[in-house]
């Protein structure tokens, strides 16, 4: 009984040392730890209510960023006076509509529309801790809306959501600071990934000729005087590789010796041990999703998953990896679910002389950048 009682105590598995003896966490309803305010919308028929310097938040303003410091619409002092003022660092939680569960903290005081419930924590509780707690549980809270045509969590149900909270505000703050530091690290790493992807996008634009041009804006020094590039249809620059076998989706395994490649966005769709289905060739090979226009480059033996992909290899005029990046620079976009290969093979491709080494240099440069992007991801 004592062991069972100990196991059922409301304490986390991991606790900062200075709070180990502070006792159990407490179960509280949201309405017991914060004032909950549902927003209002000043009359839009009265223009004097709007276009001032007061923030007016709607669900569209709440992004993946934690903090809200600007809004698409603003209120005048008159409109703000007719609204429910939400103090800075409160918690804004979307309770109505398709984006139910989105959450943010306002950096400066604001007003909100009626789709947002704002939590203004009482002094004995940490705003940042309650934000972290709600963010962690936002998807589960969203389930309270049920399956109505317009998802809705009413204020009463929202106020009665049960949470567990440390008795000490100091412990709440310590947890919130720890999580906030990790959030900052994730944000920094995400921004680094975005910079790498933007850098690649810029390089693609510079390493391949712009529309109407016959040579790129940037060339490696040793190729500057080599003149214009050649141009031809893709169909004249490729070899089509036929797989020995195509596996149905029902034959995909969770584990196996060989990856299954299909036309989905996933790098690997499944696994197989079927030796008779392996695509063997001189790698790399380009995979084109006939229906989805997805482009992939494959470095090792694989199995084709179902129908709908074309396996391509550069012929004697183009390096396969170079061709992959040339297609990335000017991708074919899917407009509807149909076969696109007939369009792709008519696409015009610019390329330098394969014997000059310029194709390989471009491919190596972009491949190295892809390696950095994959590691960062």
C-alpha cells in the first residue's frame, strides 16, 4: 500500500534538487489559476474604432512563434476602450475555428477577438509556466471541441480544464526558464536550417542560367572563359531505367534490407527483403514522381514501390547529379493529380560540356550543401 501510495503521488519523475522536498504538485482548474477573458470585436461599421496604435489579435496573428508583438489589425484608443484589455505576457489560446489550440503570449497589452480566450495568471503563478503547460497539452485540449461544423471550446469547459501545478512559484519559474532556453535553442537551429535552404536556393539561381541567358551569373574561376552552355530537351539527355519488379503498398515492411522508394514526399516509403525487386545500376539515379512531381536522388540499391515513378539517369552528355540539380532549379510543379512525365521530358536543360568538369564541380558544390542541410535537419 505504501509503495502504491508513493507511486500515485503528484510529483514529476525529474525535479530540480532545491524543490525535491517541496511536496506534491496540486491539481487545479484553469479558472483557479488565472482570470479567463473572452475577447470581443468592436463594431467594424464604426471606422473610428480601428487603425490606431493598439494591438487587436485574431487567430491569424498567432503563428509558430511564441510571442505576439504585432497584429494585422489595430484599434484606436476609442476602439480599445470598448474592448477587454489583456495585459502583457498573458496567454492567448484559440478556442474557436480551424486553428483551435494555437497559443501565444502577448509582449505588450492588447485586445483580442471572440475566438481567443486569454488567461491572466494570478500573482502566485508563473505566466511562463502556465503557457508551457498549455502548449504541451494544446492538441489534447483542442479535442474538447468535438466534431462540430465550427470547432468550439466554450469558456466554461475551458475554465474547468484540470492541470497539475507546483506549489511554489519559484519552481514554476525554474521549469519555465529551462523549457524557454530549450525553445530558444530550437529556434536558433531552425533559423540556421532556413538560412542553409535559402543559401542553396540562391546558389541554384546563380549556378544555372537565368531565363533568356545561355550561361550562369556565377561560374567557378576555371570556367569563366568557356563560353555559352548547350541546350537540349530532357528526353535527349537521359536514360530510362526499368525496375525488375514493383511492389504494392501491401507488400511494404517496417524493416528490411532494402529501402522502398515511391512518389511520396517521404525519402523512404518502407522496406523489403525481396532480392528479385532490387534496382541495381550505376548510382546515383534520379526518381521523378509521375503524379506528384517529387524529385529524389538515390545513392544505393532500392526497390520501386508501386507504379508512378520514373527512374532516370544522365546519358553521355550530362552528369546525373548535375541533372538532378538542374531540375531542382527549374522544377515541374504539380497542378492536379495526373501523369507529368510527358511534360517533364520536353523541358529544356542547359548544360556545359561534360568533359570540362564544370558539371561535376556544380554538382559537388550543391551536394555538399545538401549534406549540411541534412545534418542540420
